[in-house]
C-alpha cells in the first residue's frame, strides 16, 4: 500500500481543487498517492494509518466540528497537516479569531494553534513576494491572510517564509509548529492561485520536507495520464483459450471496436509491426475510457521492449515450476491480461460486462501502475513503480457455493498472501513471518521496533448472473518500492525479489487454498487455526464507540457462519459480533466505529 496525501474536499473548499491536485501529484509522484477525501470519510473511514499528510485547501468557511475533532486526534497522534491560504496564530492564549473550530493545543508547550485569521489587505500590499528560509522567492502572491507567533521561536515553532517588499520583511507568511506528537504547517498567502509557477512548486516542496515527506531526488517523470495497451496472453499450452476469447469478442478486423458499458475497446490481434503505432495512439489518448487491447494468439508473447516492466516469460515459467500437478482445467496463471499502465485492474473487468463475459474463470489482470486503482471505502489506490497490482476473476456455481460464505473470500486471500511471503520464492520463513493479517482485508509488516505498517490491501467484489457467482479479488502489494513506502524488499535486503516470481507464488498458493475452500462449500474450518496464527488481533483490546457508553472488549475470533468479528466485553459474558461492512475498523488504533 502506498502512502496517501489526502486533500479535504468538503463543500467549503475552493473551486480550484483540480489544479491543486494536479500540481501536488506532479510534486509528490511517485512516492505518494494524492487523493480527495470527503467530510464523511474523514469522520468514518480508517484513513489515518496510511496518511502521510492531510491538506486543507483554501476554504470559504469552516464549521464542521466532527471533521475538526478527527483532524485534532490525527495530529495529536503524530499526523502532519498543511493548511493553505489561511491565517493562524500560535500563542499561549486561545484566540477566538473566527467561528472556525480548527484549533489545536500543544500540551508540551502550552500553546494554542488557531487557524482562520483573515485580513483585508491594503491595496498596495494586495500582491507581494514571499521568501522561504531556503532562499527561494515567490513573486506576485496575493496576501490573503497573515500569521502571528507570540513568544520566542524554537524547536516547536519555526517561521518557514516571510512576506517581503524591497527586501523589507512585512510579516510571517508561513510557519510550522509541533502539536503533541504531530506537526502542522500554515501557508497564509494564496499560493493556490499560482501553482504553475516553478518558484511556487519549489516553495511547496520545501514545506513538504519540513513536514517529514520524502520527495523524489532529481526530476521525476510525470505520471502517465493515459492507460497503455493491455496484452491478453497465455501459457503456450493454453493458446486455444486465447482464440476462444478473440472469438467471443468478435475480434476479426484490425481494429475491432467494442463499446462496453464503461469503456470503449480497440481490439487488435498481435503483430509485432503494429505494436509501435498502437502504443503511440494510446499515449496520445485524452479519454481514459478508450482502451487498446492486443490479443496474443498462438501462444506468442510480447517482446521485452514492449513491456519492459514485467517479464511474462519469467512469470509463466515460475508458475509452471511451482505447480504440483498438471491439469487441463483452467488454472490461475494460465491467462494474464497485462498492461504497464492501467486505470484499474479491477474496474477494467467489473464495469465492462461484455469483456468480463468473454474471459474465462481464473483470468488474472495485472499491471505495473494503476491510475485510478480502488481500495476499501472508495479510496484511490495508486500503484507506483515497484508495486504489484492485480485482480483475479473467479466463478463458482450458485448451486455449489452458499452466498453467505463470500465474506470469507477476503480472509482466504489474505491468508494465502501471508503464506506465500514465507515461501523461499519471496522472503522465506524468517522474514516472511513478519507479514501479518490486519482484519478484515489488509496485510501489514511488523518492523524490528514492533511498529506495524501496511504493505497490501485487498478488495473483493461479487456479482450474480446465469446461475454463477462472479468474484473479483483485487490486490495491491508493495514489493520493490523505495522509501518512504514500505515494501517486501525492506524486510530482507539480501534477497533478489522480483515482481514476476512474487505474483506467481501468490497465485499458486491461493489456488490451492481456493480449491479446498470451494470443495468444502465455503467452510473456514480448515483455515481458521492458521488464520489466527497469522493475524494481528488475538486477545486485542478494542473500544466500541457504537455503544453508549463506549465499551471496551477483547477480540476472540471470527464467527463461523458469517465471518463477523467476535468480541467479548470486559464487563459481561455475552459475545458481540461485528460485520465488516457495517462498521469502520481502525484496529491499529483499537477503535470500532459506526459507519454513517
């Protein structure tokens, strides 16, 4: 899982959010995923675990006390917050400067940070310059507000930039301060109006570093805006399946146009000479709903310079070497749709029913980068270089599998992922033992100091048609990512990890569990002992805030019927069973809240 920079998108936010987002993505790519977050999500979703920075853009007003309370808790517990285009005071006095509830108290220094102090500038001071403490000067900035620091500056509060005119300092334009274990930075002038300016971007990068973000060294390539062509490939022994897919999609002409529910596909049969112009067309696309698909018939695989970030031959060879038996039946790893850059491996299939119907059971959709990947609770999951992002398409007859057992699919997959990491193909038993399950659908790594950080997320979606259950399992796993992202490579730097071998091992491990799970009609009995050895929550104390008064309870397991989290109140003898989709689980903070 990559770290998020979250930008508040409440109704109070200015209309320039799209420009703000674009600029932030260009500065922070590829280390951080920049995405919007709604007021409801701030209050109900467990977003804090993977939030490197929360940004408040220019706000017309602000009076959401619940959001303010959530942000206060986030910062006090070590989070970082940046407020743009707003004034502020840092003082031992709790100034009631505006009706805004955005106030923070630093227990260590006894000072208050109050946001929202605006001024009406004098006409001659309407546009000024700001100079940051690294010497960078931003010209022609609208003096939207001012900052004030009462008392001496030191370790817990520092000026980051001043307003200047003719080299004279006119006042504080930006500062940062510590609030308990966290950090807040405030930028008073309206830098959002001049984000295209190089000096403004340099200044923002300076502020990000003061807040602890690790930015790319040198000039990073801009994130690809359009998806690149997708190759539908197979093991050579399963080339007949590729022919069946091409026929199901009526792919005869070059190209065949398929207008599906969400996307329009231009379908081609593989010809090496046609690949460069197809890539050129894809790169020039301005509409991400226009997708180019190249169907590799007759067992052919694209050459490496066409897909430099993933070695399909190594992947297929590894799959074959790990399988314990040969079979003519469809197996995970037989059919792979690969694209270097895609919108989302999951939505590509889920939202295009004609494409989905043409794909066989156990198809794998895999990408090196996702542009709009999906996580739980509507989160965006971007996959920078080094991540493994993939989706599995599974089908089971309704007559053979109870729908009530579908909740266990995410548990089975999480267990398979942790077990795969213990294999010699990936980390081995020692380093792999540090990969653990966070209920219900995340995977964390336990570091040497005991800190736990997310490295993978799982998203399962299901649909029903023609007497079958169609299951899509999406997964994003950090394998080779550089810091600040935590990835598998950081758990054992002596191993030569590869995306291809990691993907193959996960698929083979999961398939063995999946076949057993389906054969036993969705029973979790064969897996629960191992699952509880691998998860992080045995005997964990949690606070259930959905009860009045809030109740402290101890986690004791998962119910066998509907896969709910079972807890036992500290004062009581009756179990409480909590379902994954009806509550918000911030188990790393020991909190269970109701979704609203």
